[in-house]
């Protein structure tokens, strides 16, 4: 936000015949200058320009002060800078940095600020997906917006990669008011939404806002099907691996992957039957831990089927670990064959690498 400096001068001793003075006379300055990097990134990939194509503007052009493209750039940069609320823009509409990023330092009309205020941006955010009418002059194509994230990912590669890994995860988006659909989530111990994220490395492919009174995997199959279909339309030969925690170990998702040549490595929640299947390995790990005075782990590889929730038998890799604090068994289910990757490498090198997606989620601004 811009600040106004005090112009009082401070005098210092003369140095080699020259007067040294200090003054807070910088005029209008800002603490958000780092946002200029966002502008450079936008120019490089054309994000806002391409996003604008997903909207329909039915307003009379000669009466428009704030175009859809400038409003999108203003809102995106505002969120990235930590100004999530629309009311923030009643001040930000005069911000020189945002005006620079938008490319509009002065308004066309004398009674307007260079940028849009909360009311104008509110009309943008409530743009319907249906046809525009007299009350809604701006509309949007939801499918086109979702597809844009994948298009940007595809365009970032000069040549198709041999294999890609799609990371799925769900996390809490805490609420601090009485927003529509608020629900108290016992695991996160707060009122929150439960958005679904899909990443490939550091690149975001999907971020779907959901209520939190659902299973973590709700809608995951449809999102994966959409993304995989879009990727294979451009890269038909690419091998795709899906990676996720135990919240996504659902038969519907795994069955879809098996039917569509998508491999998966997914965490599996432990239960008495699974722990019993590796009882000998856990006992051996405990003896090794006591003898070494530290942690010890062994790996088991076997085929498994639940009593009623899975439609078929699947490969399970188990980490039988014993820590000074006690037993710590972990399990993953995978479609990868035994000869493709052994149990230790599959768990330690492939599955555990999904922890990096947590850093990507933390970098995503949330309300």
C-alpha cells in the first residue's frame, strides 16, 4: 500500500566540505514493489490475457472504464499480495504499483480512480456461467478456465516428457466468518473449506474449492479424468503416474486408473489386518531397533484385498518400522508391478517424494 513520507530534514556533520542531509521526501512510495515480478511473469506466459478469453463482456464498450482484463490483473495481483478481501480495493484502486501492473495509471473519466473498486470487482466475481442478461453483463466459461491451467503446463514444455507425476492432495482453507457452506472439520479442528489440488512438480493443474463435509477424494476421479484427457490430447505417448495420500485410496479412483493406463502410488490407512500381515517384519524391526538403540525398518511386498470396498486384489508395499517411541507401520497401494520398482525404492524414493506437494500448497494464497 502507498505511504506518504514526512518531509522534515535531518542535518548531519559536514564531511569534507559537503553537507550531509537525510529526508523522508520520497513522495508516494509502496511496500509492494515485489509485485512487479508478477507483471513480468504475466507478460512471459500471457496468463491474464488468456484468462480474459474465458469471459464474455456484454457491456457497452464506449461506457467501460475498467475492462475485464484490467480487473482480472488487479484482483489476481491483489490476492497474491495478501489483499484477499474485495473491500481492500477501495484503497488499492489508487495504488501506483497495481496501476503499473494493470497498465492504467489514469482513469479515462475524471470521476473515476485508475483501478476498480469493490463494487465493480464484485460484479466480475459474480459473473454467471450462464448467458448474460440485463443484470449480469459479464459471464464466464468455467470449463475454459479449468482447462487454462493445464494448457499453461503443456505450453511450458518444449518437448513432451517421457513420464509425469500428478500429485493429488486436499487441505483445509480456514473460514473466519459465516461463509456459505461453512462446516466444522474434526481433523483440522476448525471451520473450513476442503479444496482439492492437483500439481505436476511445481506447476498447478487444478484447484477446486469444495465444502469440507465430504470425503477428501470426492470429485477426484472426474478431475483426474479431465486433466489426463487434456494432457494426452497433446502428449499421447506420455506415461502418467498418480500419487496421493491415504485419503484417495478409493476403489473408484484406482479402478479408473487401471482402466485408463494411469499408474498410481497411493497411501493406505493402516488397520488390524494390514498390521497383522507384517507382524513378523515388525517384530524383527523391533529387535533391530533395541539392539541398535535407534530406529529400524524393513519392507514387505504382498497382494491385498479389502473385505468389501475393493473390487480386486492389489499390490501393497509396507514399511515395518520401529522407532524408540514405538511401532510405526506404513502402507501404500500401487499398480506398479513388482519388477518395475522394489518395495524400498517405491516407498522411500517414489511415494515419500509426494511430501514436496505440501510446499506447493503452502505457496497458494488462501482466504
